[in-house]
């Protein structure tokens, strides 16, 4: 393949985002352009797969292959893409509703398979696309259209989930900090196996513009004391109250699905040669 | 009793090897060029419950399970009674039971039935020290009783038990021989002639095997699925075989993941499929629409079982028809195919991939528990005849990739499809309505055009492709039977039987249900005087036909909710009632003459 | 232009308060006894994108959105053009635009259209210091232009802004007055007469409001749902109101949880419901079968939008029809109702609970985005007329509880239903096929009986209940229109218009789609010479009718994929084409005479 | 209500279990009979709700109200029952496949709602009902019909999941130890809020009879050193390899959905009086 020199704007598609002015997702999009350019990934070898939601509109704005699928199914669709064409860099994108509510059942199975793809969750703690209902990460203080008298359940903690599921890479970033987001996207893509990036990306319309300041004020970088190979450290980060740690929370070296499947294939080849006629013989009786 | 058509059944508990005896019998017969069909039934207990193996043997290809038993072999009466209402011994038939299990006093199985004790268990124990080979001893008894050639059995027993060590093999051989000897000693023993003129190669397979083989030949490279009775065997088959053929197999967390993962794989360029049964198909409904909207090839095999809801997982039905053709929100063009038997299932599976790839649509293959799980012996299939159907996806040409329009509005509705890896073919697939380039839109006019484009592909298909329809019988028939799917076998036998009686009758079954080849069907129903629609559902096929063609006013329907497949008698009776053209007594209780 | 039928639209960006101006206008008019309908449209942008408010005002009840605009008010041209192809100004109509935003040079909106600049923004700024009240100033302008009585506006503005503090209220009042004055100064100003003879109480509500009110009146005590456009308002309504009425509201993790939770609540004895749109309905498919099989009452409201898949979430369609009536694996009897407008939606919602409880079946209420989200003014509804329909579940009698059979095979198919808390009423509900006591079975005969029992309930319903069907127009009509759902409004106007021209025409729309009152419909279609089927889907209604009744050979269909509701002109043209009974020129571009 | 004196056999229904002889689920059933009798719960005030699977057949065998629903939906159905009739003691029963595979998405939301019901997962590490495919808890060593060449993914750890989800009660038991199972069922039912009981219940047919001995040999009782109020302790139990700790793993005091909803209702009543006519006035214009 000829050498190409991609700049971030080469990844811009010609579709204008429908996002509200000031939406956090613009930051994610810009960070993604930069990350893809830094990695010099050819357009045709990247596939961005999403569900449905404001955040899930993202694939259409990137000049790569994209799949804006159905609500909650970013992960299974992304896995299908990756397994069918392993050369592809696959990035799954979901909102907090998409990924933790309707799509919640796919997350543990994605993690246990440890397929080599990157999952970016654009968490705005609200259902943006449907105009402001409670999401799984909505906090008690946040008014929403479906909690007129306050919330009657606790929010879900996506990092804890990823840890319990055995995800082999877990990081957190903030779309208000594009530089950091670029860095995290790159590391997530480079991680061999499943990588989960919890990306705080404010909804200015249904949660509010103050989210940017709030998150910025609570953000701290994971320092050197943090050991990303330790589940205990990672859990502690997940439990933090009053501050939000940014960076790589957890990282582990685990065999990928692809590697294990390769091994299974070898065993299979020992059991049979992949010749259709030979297979047919098992069913054939030539009296 | 005519030698070429023998129906027998073995009934016992799960542990007694009833099913496996049935399988060995089919294999043994096939070794001698004898056709057969084996239907295995189980009670509700997960394991160790009652088991029934019903086998029909014939020198001609067997098309249905057989209505009445010529002979029944009861290993235990308690288990037999669990199947009451499901199996019937022919008047004058024979019942052999294990002498250790005395039949109940008030036993009444029918007219003139001989009920004969046989020491199956005792003889086995005497011979081998335990009763493990009792099933094979019974098989030996059966072979002797009906004079079935023993060479085939020797081979079949060796194939089955050879790998389990010399000891096991030996005791089974001994048991078989002992059973055969015992049979030769009973007066019921018959000198039937099983000699086949010309032994032609055959395949022994279930409908689930057939669909799997066809799919593999068609080039499936990705299977994602979730277990469900009675479709799990397809999944297990793929788990075993796909890795050998460098395909990918994934057991997913549910059916929604299964179908969406397959859609993802299809987007990436692979021929992808999943297999399920009713509840799973219902769960896949939303995603089928995604396949339609994103115009991504997809093959879904649905092995029907009793419904609605969990229904009767282990029994057959044709009640997913309306869902397959009309289910799903929105205007949702899709293709639905339905094979008639295992042989046909191979071809239909291949065609499913052909149509999915060519027209970029979801294709649902509807089979059922009866077809999917019965063991059938069919003439060998020459797979190379299907090579023209094994196509590659039509990747975009260079010209297409200048300002590439994934969803170009073409005359035939088909647009050049790209996939990751193709430079300048980038686009975003979406379940959202979109313009030619894939950009989301909510414009009414564009929606109109795109809806029409997607619909148009089915019209193109209907006019360009083979007419997938089965027609059988008298070209100038006065009586017509319209049916679909696995009913075709029994209907064919009815037609054969009546034609020998000079009844002018013909049958038709569309193998492509959506888009339906309406012209051919309309011509057929217009041609006949009397039309009987036969289906294993609550008038779903009738309803569907009504919505697609003009049915004659006097159309009659033979329908049942399902659970058991139709018998020849049921259909003959239905015809008789409607016609009065032949009398009840012309219907023999058993053994049909077949062309 | 006749005073009793005025169609106008305001277009601007999301931030300009276009929708809210429309809402105030409706309220203001209603305060004066004037009927109206308001349709709000938004572009794809989540917030701040283009917004259109189309309002039709009349002294008579308004039945459709109005085809052509008498007057258009453009706050910004860029946003106007985003709706091109969706709104049309009548020949000779008027367009007022904000003078600060010069129209493009090549502007061509139609014949003889006056395009007039108005200083909406500048005047507001001069008056209040900013442009926030520009929408209300424009409203004042509209009120003056058409001589709409200002008392209603004063009240409406107070209702809207009263809670926001005196300042806000004051500037809006000022803006309104200023706008009105400005209008009185333009030559286009008209002295229309809006005096209503007798002001009767009305309701202002959307279809989603109507369904919610009806459900609450019917006694819903449990709502579980998942947000989806355009059904979310029902959920938000329930979140707000149910806790006041001691009902339970749960926002679930997805639609499958929503429907199964409602089924659980129903099992426990509560009147339970959920509301969704196409993709959600597809996901609920499996569970609808559970409701059928376990015979548990369930109400599902489905507000249709463009499909398949995600489709067009914000636009209307009638393309979930076939799924609603035929979707789902297995033999799956269910009830499907479809209201014609907001007023009817109240009754239909009440009937949904009535039928669900009485027949222990799932009931799907099909509305659509157009009906669900438009604001409509309808005559006040006397809820007490529905009291006979507000029934309690038929708990088992003492005698039933002796050896209680939950699924007793009764003549009408309905069995006494128990629930936790009832001593000796214990049973296990199941999606698995079962006997009369609920014990799982795979017996073919029992399956047959139980299938028939479940099916039979619909027959009982059809013969025992009111015929839910709307018939309108000439009893001796030669031309018939068959339609359903929210098309009824526009069809009614067509009938009215043509009857004034002495065309013998009538319309019919079943409000109960499953089981379909076929006799009445058959009689109707047999009676007319020409039949036009009108539907917003790819021949789904036509297909459904074909499957249920005998349609005359010359039946014609007016169909569109959806996105925009039908206009009066479309239907008139369709009739004309088919009939040649009246000429193109007899169709005025606007203003229809209505009976 | 008149006093009744229930013995375990009073809870036996007249349906004969379809389970294979020796199936672990018999032990669960017996333990449940005993627990219900010990708690003296009236038949009509108990509802046992399940999905589909061998384990999910259980409701039919108990003489209480039961709901053998559809695959994976035990939890939402159970929640509906409980919320619609709070006086009912609701027990949800699921298999490992039912609860962790197809029903995986409901588990986190059940936990975050903390509705007062008991969830018993009958874990046999296999799909029993469908005759032996891999389940989410199948371990690498276990041959199954869908892993002919070995597993290519990691098993899921249900206790970790429950912890990450914030379940307010987590316990583990073994159907081979009926006495302990009875105890755990009672404690789970008595816990106010959502209680999760991970109940090992061997499949003798598709995993093997040796499971009983294996589990028995690995079982240890959670001793006094274990602090069930500590997430850290609980996580450690979940991570154990080479032994299986039995007992109450975690317990926390959290407001229930019912309590919080009661509060919301009070706020609602302040906003409106629950009179339909008054509500209607909002829509009514009497000119
Ligand atoms: C099956 C289905 N259910 C519901 C919806 C409606 N819907 C669209 S996006 C969305 C949630 C959006 O929230 P989130 O995933 O957090 O994304 P955001 O818009 O906040 O970025 C919902 C409920 C849908 N499209 N499909
Ligand atoms: C929607 C749906 N998919 C699949 C099935 C088939 N099925 C029945 S039970 C079962 C899994 C059983 O495993 P588990 O939940 O672990 O219960 P067990 O039988 O092991 O107790 C499956 C896949 C079904 N009934 N419904
Ligand atoms: S609604 Fe919220 S998340 Fe959606 S585009 Fe607007 S700001 Fe962004
Ligand atoms: S298959 Fe396994 S889980 Fe099912 S009943 Fe038999 S032993 Fe129990
Ligand atoms: Mg969100
Ligand atoms: Mg299991």
C-alpha cells in the first residue's frame, strides 16, 4: 500500500453534525480525527460502529467505514465486523443509554471474549437523542423528564462493570480535554484485546453547560501511585467520590479471542481437513 | 403388508438406547440400499424419560413418517403409555414386548393385534452379563423378523461401536446375532424380500444437517448463534465444522447479539448466518429490519416449533409463517424460502446465500422440527450442480468508486456494495433512513424513493430468478392441494396413492414464500375444481395466500396447530369429506401404494 | 379565504420560540371557542435546528393539518428552506418575513404571492431590549392580521408566562400588543369574523395526551417503559401523573424489560401497560406471545414512525400494521385497535384496557407520530359515558377455586383468572403450552385444544362487543374510501367536500383492526362501485384487507411510505384519476367546503 | 388471616419434576420447601418467577403462585409482580444461561433498583435444557457441544457482577448442602431489598455427577474473619481460586425502590391530588 500522510481533517466526512452547539461530542470527534491521524490508519481499514443516540451519530462524521446500527447493539455489530475482517481497526461507540441500558447484556460478553477492538462510551448521564430522560448514569441531583420527583434507583458505575467483567483495558477521559482524549483513544486502540474507554462528554442541552466546568474541576490525573495492573487500585478509582480520575485505570495482558480461536482452528484442522467432499462422506452411503 | 413399506417403532426409557437403535437401523438399511425415515420423540423429562423411535423402511425413497405401525417393540409399557395418542398400531399388526414387563390387563391396542412377549432383557443378560446391549439385541430381533439383510447391520454396528473397543463391539455383535436367531424362531417371522435392483449412493441426514451442509457449500464464513431447540444442531454443526473451513463460529449471549453480529460480519464482507427457532426469530425482528435498511446480506434459518411463546419446543409446527413474511415494524422487504425435505434443504440453503448476496437482503429459511430433526435417507446430491449459485458479492467497479454512492437508486434496486478494505468505498451503513450516499434523512420524498428501491429488489428477484415452486401430479388435475414446507412429503404420497386410483389430483408447494411466485400459484388454483390448503398452523398459510392471490370460493383448509406432522390418512379424509368422490373404505388403514 | 379555515405557519430556528408561539396560538384561539390543529416539525438537529409550526384555525373542529398555507411567517429564510418540499403557500397567499433577513433573489414560492418584510426582531428589541419575545410579537402580528380576538391571547399569555415572573409576563404582553398594532397598520390586514355562536368547552391535547388520559381513566396502575420518539411523551406523562394516582411507574432498561415487567404486574393483578414505537414493538414481539399464552391482560401503545429499523423517528407512518396484526412466532391471537384522532384515542385507550382485562389478551393500540404529537382541539369528552368499560378483572368464584383450573376450557374461551393474594387460586403461569391447570404439556391434542381456546376468545369478542368501526358519508355511496387510523381526519374532509359537490361518497375506517369486523367492511365494499384504499405504508392495509375480506377487483390504493400525512388534495387527485367523475379544476388549491 | 401451620411438604405441587434423576435442582427444591415452611409464608402470598431452562421449571413444583416466563426475563417479570403487589414474597429463579447470558442486561438494573425480592441463580455451568452447550460460567476444562476445540472466552463471575452492580445482599450456597441452602434462602428472603443467591446446582447429565464431590471438596464456610459489609472482602471471595466460599458474601443497608418510590409519591401528591377531574382541567378550556 502506498504511503499516505493523513492529517486530522482528512478524517472529516462531508456530513454536518446534528449535535447541539457546544455538545461535548464535538470534542470526541475532534480527538478521534487527531488520534486516527496520529496512528496513520488508512480510511478503509477503520470501521466505527455505533448504536443509536446523539453519540451514535459519530460514525457518519468520520471518513472511514461506519455503521450506525440499532439502539444498544454497537458491541455485537462491532464484534462481527472485527471477526469477519481482523485487519480492520474497529471502534465501537455508544452512549450511556445505548451501552449500559438496552445494550447492557452485551458488555460482559464482549469483555470475556476479549476481542481486539476499542469501545468508547460517550457518557453524558442522560438520554440526549430522546430529549432528556434518565439514563443509567444519571445522578440523583440531575432533574430529568422521567424523574419528576427524583430518582428511585442508584446510578450504574461503568468502570466497576468493566472491572467485574474482566475487561483487559479500562481508561477514562473527558471530551473537554481533547489532548488527553486523543492520548486515551490511541492507547485504547493500541491495546491488544478489548479496551474500554469511559469518556465523559457533556450534554449541554439536557444536562447543562456547567457540566464542563464541573467535570474539569473534579478531574485529576491518575498519578504514578496508581498501578493499572492492580484490580484493587482500579476498584478504588471506580469508587472515588468527589473527584474523577482520568487516565488508564486498568490494563492486563490476556489472550485475545482471535488468538484462542486460532488455536481452536488448529485443533479443528487436526480433526478434519476442510475438504467439503471428505465432510460429505460422513453422510454418504455408497452401498 | 408390502415389503417395500414397513413402519415400526421402538419405545423405552431414555437409558435403553432406543434412539440409537433407530439410528443403527437406518444406517444398516442404507448399507443395503434400503431407504428409511427415522423420527425420534422424547417426553418432557430432560434425560432418562420416555423415548420413541419410529422408523419407516422402504425400497423407495420414504417421504413421510408412516401413519400406522406394522410392528411395535415395547421395552417398557410405562414409557409406551406416555406416547398414547401419538402412535397407533395397524389392525392386524404385531406388538413385541419385554417379557419381564407384563402388559396391563385392560390393554387394547386395536383390532386383531398380536401381543407377543420376548425375553429381550433376559437374553441380553445371559449373553453379555448386563442389559446394556438390549437395544441391539432388539435390533437383531427386528432384522430377523423382517428378513432384513444382515450385512448392512454388521457394517452399521461396526461403525457405531468400533471406536468403543473390541469388547463393546463384540457384545453388540453377539447381542445382534442372538436377537436375529430369536426372531427366526418366532412364528411371526417373515420372509420379506429386501433385495434392491441397483444400489445407488445415498445421504443419511437430518434437515438440520442438510441446511448446514448447504450453507457451508454456499460459502458461509461466519456463524453466530444461540442455542435453541430444535435448531441447536445447526449451531453445534457449525461449531464443529466452521473452524476446519477457516470460518468463524461464535456462541453469542442471545439471539439479538447473534443476528446483529452476523450483520456486522456481513458488513465486513463475509457470508454470514444464524439459526434459531420461533422465540429467537421473534427476538431478531428488529435486526431483520436493520438488514433490510442497511441492505446487508443475511441468512437466518428458523426451525419452527410449537408456539406462541415457549410453546412446545420439541414438537413441529408451521406457525411462524406469518411472522416470517409479515413480521417486523416498517416496510420491510425480505426473502423467505422453505425447503420441502432434507434433499431440498441443501439446495434452499445454497439459494438463500445466493439471493441474500445478490439482492442484499435478509433471507429467512423456514424449516420445522419434523424436517430439522428427523433422520432421512435421500439420493446422493451432486453439489456441483449448484456452483452457479455460489456467487461472490458484487463489489463496486472502479467507476462506482468515483464519488461512491452506496445506495444508488438503480432501476433494479441493487446498488454496488462495498466493505472495509476497499479504498474509496467508505460509507456509513445505517438503520436510519438515508440518501444515496448513506447520509441520514427525514425527507418524505427521499423516504418514498428509498422505500420503493428496497421493495423493487424483490420484483427484480421474482422476474429474474428461477421459479422456486414444487408441482406434482396430474397436469390436468381436478383436485389441487396447496401446501408448503415439510408437508410436501406426505402430500406427495397422497397424490401418488390417489393417482393409482385414477383420481385426477395434483399438489403444489412454493419453496419461495416471499416474494411469492403468485402467477404460477394463481394458475394452479384456477385450474383445479377443488382446492385443499394443508398447513400445520391456525390458517396462517391460508391467510397468507388470501393476501397474495385470489383463492376460489370453495377453498377448504386442513389445518392443525401442530405438534405432530400430518398423516396420509388425515389428508385423505379431508379430501374425502370435501369430495365424496371416493368412500371411506377406499382408504386403507395402512400401506399406501405409491407411484 | 373563508374565515373559518385559516392555515398558517411560522418557521424559524429552535431558539426562536416557534413551537411555543404555535402552542400559545392554539390556546388563545381555544379560549375564544376557535378550533385548531398544530403540527410541529423539527429538523434533524437535536436542538437549535429548524422548527416549523403549522396551525390551522377554524370555527369548526379541525380534522387535518391543512394542505396549503394562507400565510407564512418566516423568522429566518435558511430554516425555511430546510422544510422545502414540506410546506406550500397557496397561490395568492402571503409571506411575512423578518426584515433583517433578506430573502434570496431567486425566491419563487408560487403564483401571486405577496412577500412582505416585517421588523419582528427590531421591534422586539426596541421594546424589550432583546429579541426573546420575538415569537410573541409575531403572534401579536398574526392576531392583528387576521383579527383574532385578543382576549384569548391575553389569557393564554398569562397562562404561559405567569409563572415566570411579572417582568417576563410584561414584556410578552408588550410584545404581543406591539405586534398586533403593527399588523393593524399593514394593508394585508383583514377583518375576519371569528365570533363563535356558542362557545362549548373543549380539550387541547395531543394524541399521546389522549391515550394517557384514557389509560388513567381506565384504571392503569402500572406503567413500565423505555424512551422512544414519538412515544416518549406517554411515558413522561405517566412518570408525572401515576404517582399521584398511586400507580407505579418504572423506566426500564429496554423494551423487553418494559413489556415483561408489565406482564409481571398484570399477573399480580394490576392493569398494566407500556408504550413504544416501531423498534420497541419489534423487540417486544416475543413477550407479546407470552401475554397470549399465559392469557394475561396487557396494553401496548405503539406510536408509529417511519421504518423499517430506526427509519425516520420524527415522522409519521402506518407501516407497523402488518406486524401488529400478524407479527410474532406461533399462533398468536391478539387485539389491535386504532383510534382516528385524539378524541377517539381517549375512548380507544379505555377500550383497550376493557378488552385486555375481559379477554385476557394483549391489546396493541396503534397510533402514529402525526396523531400522537400534533396538538388538537376537540370537543370536551364526557368520561362518565365510559364507566361501563372501566371493569375489574373477573376473579374466580368460590366454586372455581375448588380444584382451580386457571385455563379451563370454556365455551367462550375465557377462564377465571386468579392472582397472588387469592387463597387456593395458586397456579403457575407459563409461556410453555399447558393443560387446564397450567401444567406443561407437549401433547398434540391438548395443544390443539388450547390453541383453539385462545383463538376462540377473539370470536367471542367479535360477536359480543361493540362494532368498533367508523362510517361516514352517503349511505348510498357509489364511491367508497377505506382507510384506518389518523387518515380518517383528512378522509372525512374529502368526503364532506365532495358531498357538497353532490358526489355520492362514503368512508369507512375500522377502529378495531384485529379481530377485524369483516362483515361490516365486506358490506361496505360490496355496496360501492369504486373503492379507494388509503394508507401511509407499502400496501400493508391493502394486504391485510385482502387477507380478511373479498376486495372488489377494481380496488385502487393511494399509498405512500409515510413521513408526511396525506393532504386533501392527494386524496382528491387519487379519486379523480380513478373516476374521471369530476375534473382537475374542480379541485381548488385550498379551502375546502366542509359540511 | 387464620393461622396455618405449614410443613415443607405442604409446598409440594402435584407436578412431577422433569429433571434427570440426581439433578442438583432437586436439592434446591427441597431446600425451598423447607425455607418456605420455616418462614410460614402463606401459599398465596408467595410468587416464584423464572425464565426458561431446567432450573426455571422450579416454580411449577412449588404450591405457591408461579410464573415460568420466557428465557432470560425472570427478573423483569419478578419486579413487575413485586411492584404491583408488594405484599407478595417474590423469588426469581434463573439458570446461569438464563440470568447471565440472554438475561444479563436485566441484572445490573435489578440491583440498582434494589427492589425487595430474592434472586436465586441455579448455576450448573451449562445449558441443561438445550442439552449441553457452553454457558457463561462454563470453565475451560469442561467439554460442551459448542466448544469442541475448547473455550475461546473466559467465564463470567456472577458474584463479581453482583458486587459491581451494587447488589445489597450476595450469598453463595450449594444444592448438595441442603441445610446451608435453606439457611441462605431464608436470609436472602429476609433481607430488605434485592438479594442475590448464587446457588451451585450440578447438572449430572451434561457436566457430570462428579460435580457434587468436586464442589463439596472445594467448599469452605465463610468464617468470622469475613466481613460481609466490606466490598473488599467480598471481592476477595469472588476472586478465590481452588476453593469456593459458602455463606453471606456481602450485605449492605440501602433504601429500597419501594421506599424511594413512596417518597416520590409524597412529592407527587404535593404536586397534584390524584383527582382525575382536576387533572383533566389542565387540558380543558371552557370559553
Ligand atoms: C429499540 C429502541 N428503543 C429506543 C430507541 C430510542 N432511543 C434513541 S437514542 C436513545 C437513547 C439515547 O441515549 P444515549 O445512548 O445515552 O445516547 P445520547 O443521545 O445521550 O448520546 C433512545 C432511547 C430506539 N431508537 N430504539
Ligand atoms: C429466546 C430463547 N432462546 C433460546 C431458548 C432455548 N433455551 C431454553 S433453556 C436455555 C438455556 C438453559 O440454560 P440455563 O439457563 O443455564 O438453565 P439450565 O437448563 O442449565 O438450568 C436455552 C438457550 C429459548 N427458550 N428462548
Ligand atoms: S442533546 Fe445533548 S448530547 Fe445530544 S447533541 Fe445536544 S448537547 Fe449533545
Ligand atoms: S439436564 Fe442437567 S440441569 Fe437439566 S435436569 Fe438434567 S441434570 Fe438437571
Ligand atoms: Mg447519553
Ligand atoms: Mg445452566
